[in-house]
C-alpha cells in the first residue's frame, strides 16, 4: 500500500516524464489527453482500451477516442525523443544494437504496405508486409526503438 506522499511523488514523476514530450503536441488539450491516456495505461484497469480507461478515470469515452484518432502530434519527434532518452539513460560500453527484418504473409491487398516483395521469414517473393525493428540491449535491459513498415517502391 502506498502512502499519500508516495502517490504524490508518482504523480510528479509522471508529470516530469510527460513534460519531455510537450513539444510533440501542439495543443494543451492534446497534452492533457496524453496524460489521461498514460494514467489509464498505468492503472489497474482490466481493459486497456479507450472505454475501459475512460470509465476508470472518469472522463468521456469519446474524449480519449478523439485523442487517439484525430489529435495532431509529431510522431517522428516523439520517436526521436524516446531514442534520445534511451541513449542518455541507458548507454553502456557493453550495449549493442539489433536490426530485425520480419515479413508477414498477407493474402489480400487491403492492409497498408502490402505488396509482392521478398519475405525473408519465408524465403520467397510473395504478398506480404515487411517491418524492420531496431532494438538496443545491454545485460538485462532491452529497448524497442522503432518498427516502421517498409513501403515498397513500385517500378513500372
């Protein structure tokens, strides 16, 4: 069981952490909704979706849904900031970087980035989505840095 002072301390630490990403959200409401969403993700709520979080923290479900679907934010800036934090807080002479390319077979064309391309996990050309993951690791600390899907260039 946490004391009131410990709970306040956690709140201050969360505010401090989220302030590192202020520049990624143009509006105050975007930053406020980020805080609500992160609080929900860190809570003991069973269903970590917009509805479950909103009901737990006492806000309108549509407010969190709107945050995830339409609030403009700098995704690349947020990714870069996370990577800088990892380097700043966890760099070590024993650290290594890993790059993993994974392909997932897809039979249709409706999923983003699906096309006929080389799927390394199956060793052949086929309709698939290919993602490249970048990770950093040292001893027992592992950091997932980024995993964009590769969008193939169509050559006529």
